[in-house]
C-alpha cells in the first residue's frame, strides 16, 4: 500500500477513460482505492468516486456493465462498520442506484434507508468528529480542490435522501441521480429509469393510482390505517407491506386479504403482477410489468407471463424466476 501505487493506477485509469475503455478504467480506480496508504488519505475519496461514478452510469452507457464483483465491492464497503461514513454513503448511493437499474426496488429502498440512518447519526466522539473535518481532494474539471469530508458526506447523504423520497413520490416509477463529476472532470447528466406496463385489448380494472401504489416501495404510511409519522414495521414474510401495530397487521391479513397476496422472495402465483428485469437477450423487455399465468411445464424455474389484458393464448412469454421481480402485494393497491 503506497502513494506511488495509488498514483500509478489513477494515471492509467484516466488514460483508459480517455480511450473509451471504461471497464479497464473502473478496474484501475478500484486498484488505486485498495492501495490507499491510509483510511483518511486525501486522495482516497476522489479515487473511490472515480470508480463509483462509472458504476452509476451503466444506465446511460450500455457498453459498460456493472458486474457482480462491482456490487460486492460496494456492498463490502457499505457493510464495513469500521469504514468511515463518507465512504459507506458513497458505496450506498452506488448500490442503491444499481439495485434500481436492475429493478430491485426494495433492495434499493433498504440500502438508501440504512444509508440515511448512518448519515444522520451524530459523530460517536470528538475523534470521529475531528476525522470528518479532514480535507479531501476533489478533481473538478481538471483542477484540484480541497473539501472537508463532512461537507462531501452531506452532499452524498442529500442524494440518498432524494432518491429514497423519489421511490414513492414519482408517479412514473423513476429515480435520478444528481449531475456529478466524472473521472475526466466533466459533469454528467442525471440518469433516469422508467417502468412500462403495456395493456392488452382486454384492458385492466386497475387505475393509474393503484398501479403506482403497486410499483412504489411503501413505508410512507401504515398500509391498513394509512397513519403517517409513526414507526412502521414490515411483514416478516414478504417484507413489502408496512404496519404501525399488530392490530393493523391482523386486520390487513384478514380484512384486506393480505393472506392471499403475501409472497416470499422468489414465490410467484397465477395472477401476480411482476416486473421483467436483468434480461441480456431481448433487453427491450426489461422494466415491463406483466401478469404471471402459470409455472412452465417444459422448463424448471420458469414462468409463463402475458401482458395485462392480453388475449387468451396470445403473446405468452416464458421467463426464468431470476428475471422476475415482485411488485408490492396486490392488497396494497388502494
């Protein structure tokens, strides 16, 4: 671990970036980050940001693919309780955006929610408070600037909060990340993802309001009594329904039929609305919301689906369970 190694990898990363070799550039930034001589070295944040800024641009750069290793790298930083908060929040923002790009909305919500909790905590002691005042290097449009770690952390926390709110407040099922610095010093444009729900000639009984409720991640009020501003807990089975009390949970289960619509992760039944995701062949179907017909009898682990309101026997598509994501339980539509 040395400053020489950090500098060497950073120089190569910028060179690769200029050549359009973004995968290679990302790998070099990660190697530079791992070689940081200390957890508080002034170049450490800018180095990590060089890596994360590329991972957050998969949505607008189809040639760059965020790998499982990239996700694991971010997850390790975020889960490391000994890591400085700034770096945990930077990893969380990147994880959340990429969970969303994979249509893993509830994982996205969980990461952002935990990140906000971490970011809003007061420093544990005077030592931590002093560390978070340390100046960090930021390369902006090719020029070096110095900024306190705490100030950068507040900016990243703001982005996490913004996206957490956006998960429920945006009726188009979209999420954005603020314009940010790219490794070459330029300013990126916000990334955006949208869901699609084609409706067949049979139509749908769902209103737009109900569809949006199913797409949202929930957690802004109790799903039974609609009470806000109180501590909520999740259904232990589906983890997508929220209650303010055991009584509301019991009533939702019996009176609103949550017992009919509750699904554990990876469980699908006929009539469920699901979102297609992570397709590498025919990626144009990613983010489409379709209806599950039944389990495939010709291939294990696959389900037959059709657009909502589709003509019986027409337009049936089979997908692996790994390419289907749950929406919220159907009883949450109102």
